C-alpha cells in the first residue's frame, strides 16, 4: 500500500471497502458491477484477508446474507447492477425500516445508455421510493473515498446507504494512492429485539416514523451537502458575490458532473458559471434548495437518468432539465451532449455532432455450444415460439431462435403463458420452447419451472449449460462444487434440480453432437405431447464455454478443420441460419471459406450445410 497506482473504478470501490473494514461482501454478477467482487477476491488472496466474500445465487440472497452480518454489528456490502436491485427490492425495502447496526452499503451500478441492460432505470429514484440515502460519485477516486464516510453515515443513523456508481465510473480508470486495509473487525454481537428485527405491522408503523426522522437529519448532515466546485466565483468569505446571487447556476451529480467540470474549463466558463456537485441526491437538503432558488436566476440540472434532483427543487419556472426538455429524457449524457447543453445555457453557439459510427453486430463466439443448440432447436421446432432469457445466449436473436427476452428467469414463465394461451384457443400444435442459461436458471428459473409443472404445462425447457456465468466474467455457478476460495462443497446439479422441480423427463446432451442432441429434443417433444404420461421436459445442452480459461476441455483442436468442397453453391444458408464467425461469405454463387484463425474445430457446420458441402477430412476432430 502507499504507492500511487491506476485503478479501474470497480477496483477502486473494492479497495475502499477493505480500507473501511468491510467484513462481508456479497454479489451477483452483472455489468457494470461485476469487477467489484472479482477485485475483492483477488485482494483477499493477495493479502490473506479474513473477510467473507461470495457470489450469491441471486441479488435477493446477497442482500439478505450481508444484512444479517450487519445486524451482528459488522460492516457489510452487497453489490449488483441496477436491474439486480429489482430482484433484491423486497429485503431492501424492509431493511430501510428495520435499519442496521454495523454499516451496510448497497452498491448498485447503474447503466445509462443502456450499454448492457434491459433498462436505464435510476437507482437514485429507487432510493427515494425505498427512503434510503443515496450517494452519486462522479469518478473512481471519489467512489473509493466516499465509502468510509458512507459507512459512518450508515452507522450514525443505523440505516442502509446506497452507493450508486454508473458505467462511466465503474469502468473508468484513475490514479490514486491506496491506503492500508483495516483488518481489525469487531466481534459479532446480535442483540435480540423482535419489535425491530421481526417487526409486525403495528411496530412497522413506528419504524416508518423513525425512518422519516432519520431522513430529516440525514438531509442536513454537513458531510454530504452540495458543494460549489469553482469557489473562486465566491467572495473571500465564501459567500455569493452579490446579494442577488448569480443569473445562471449548474447543479450536477455523477458522471455528468465530471463532464460538466471539464467542459466549463474548456469553454472558459469556469470563473463565470457556478457549478454545484450534489454528492447525495436523496435526501436533498431543503436548506440548500431554498437558498439556491432564492439566489439563482436560472438553474440547469445535469443528472442521469431521471429528474431526481430536478424534482426536489420544485420550481418549474427557474429549473431547467429533463422535465423542462432542456436535457434529453433518455440516453447517456455523453460529454458532447453535455457540452451542447451547457453552450445553449450559456448563450454560446452549439457544435454539430457527428453521427455515431456503425457498429458490428454482436454474435456468439465461433464454436459456441449455444449456436449448435439453437440450430437444433429450430430444426426440431421449426414454427416454434422461442422464449429466452438474459445471458450471452440472447444472441440467439441473430439465429431466429429467440422471440422474447424480458428479465432473469422469465423465459420459463413466458413460455408457460404462451402455452396456456394457445392451448386455451385449441391450438395445441403450436410448439413453445424455453431456453435459459445455467446461471440464470439457478438465479431465477427454479420457481418458474416448479410453477410450470404445478400448472400442468407441457413444453420443453432447454438449459444452455456452459458451466459458468459467461457473459459477466466466468463467475462460478452452484454446480462448481467449491466456494470462491476453493473450498469443496456439494455440487448442486441441474439434473437433480430439474427432477426435484417435478420434471420426469430430463436428458443431457452435447450440442456439438448435432444428431444426438437433435434426438434428445425430439424425445422431449414427444414427451410433452404424450397425453397419458407426458408433461414438462428439460433438456440440458452441456458444452463448456470456449472463453473459460479454466475449462481446457471446452475447445477442440482445430488442427483438422472442416473443408469446403466443390458442392458449395454460395447460397448463404450456413451464414443466415448458423452465423459462425469462422465462415466467410464471398457473395452469391461464390464458395464460402473457413477462417482457420477463428475456427474452434467444433465440426457443427458439417451438419448445417443442406448440400453437404462442408466435410471433415479423413481424421475426425479431437
């Protein structure tokens, strides 16, 4: 410790937690928050720390586990992305009432844009709904520096505190000087208090009253008041230079504040246009709001993504922002967008923005087992409704094998809804197939599968089992049979879970074996249609992720790559319905070629071509 270093925002947050004496951190992976736990685990191993760290099965479990540690008087944290907070909403809402003992930080990474999420939802708005204080850092160093005082805030008022970094904070890098980790931890002590920890509705009313009183005090806490960043505008006593204040003032929070500071300097407005940073958007100090509205002529509010600060200022005549239409109501506030907003506000000419460059369509990796599974699904269920889920396999959209993606675990529930809809209308022949990843199934698919069985549904569920949480960085699943520090524990297998959910037809196959896997799907289809003995069916498509460096058996040797024969007509079928990046299309009636630098040697394309134009050499793949 002590040497200046460059840290990723999420790494900085991990350092801040350990520097502040966090004894337990829990998480479920989700971009942009995933690296927080990964960094914590690396630091724990490197420095031989004793804190408990875990990848929980979902965000609800993560919050509940860490809260209990806080009830015992020890500093705790739960980290997730913004849509993960939806999953954890039940314990979070209740914890606002019960409060905590040891400091509890709920670290929720928002994704304005969105870059890798279903929604642009604003955790600051959720904080208002839950009645919890929320901190909105503008840069990685600030996120790290605020953690220790955030714990102090949590402990002073015995309340959970939300730290809300966004994608630009989580994934930015900044130089800073790490401090020594706080290794001395208090002994756990749990004081029984059923009226608080197990409160019935009557006591909940009293807890709610106390919560409101806490918020009134927190709003005026001097450590978290809005600060004018360019204080040279003030007089020597630190007061507004004129009794009437300033004609125009900017109020900002989060990454938008960091952008605004740089832009004010670049436009030579730093000494002319006051800017306030709001570290705690909720609860916002009523004293600050009153003074600002009295002394500022016009107030521009820059925040992502909802009008949280703007709404609390409550003066539509003076306040410009998302509600007034002066700031876009959706999308990320990128620097170029912020610059034009400030230019308009300051009466300067706007600059023209270049249209965004066309991006390359994302696709599954060459050799991905999901691609083979989707190809087989479309072959067996050609006119099916394909309900799918959250994960890298969402890219089955490109293959025409994904029709719906709602939220974690919804594939099975929505497949059930389609099943009931078409069966009620007498259209039993319309096939419905649910696809869900292994990690997503553990996270939220189990209750949905039990419900489908209990409601008499008849459709196949294909669990795409690549043995890891691939999209967010290869975090382990409960099937790994070990904890994050390598301690052996019982493996929770998908086969046993599916059977325990009441499914009587469970099969496992390798999607690389196209004929064999296709046969499994046909058997599942027959079981679902068997009027006398049929029911739900689960087919597990098991093939390790190619990108998981810990699973060397995942990749076949491409030494004997498939070859394109003279039968190739350049029809493009293999590209349209299989879309392997290793297959290169050169135009109609031109033979496809194979890029051997990308080819994973899976051999699935041999079964894809309708003209048998792709063949293995005499030596079969390894």
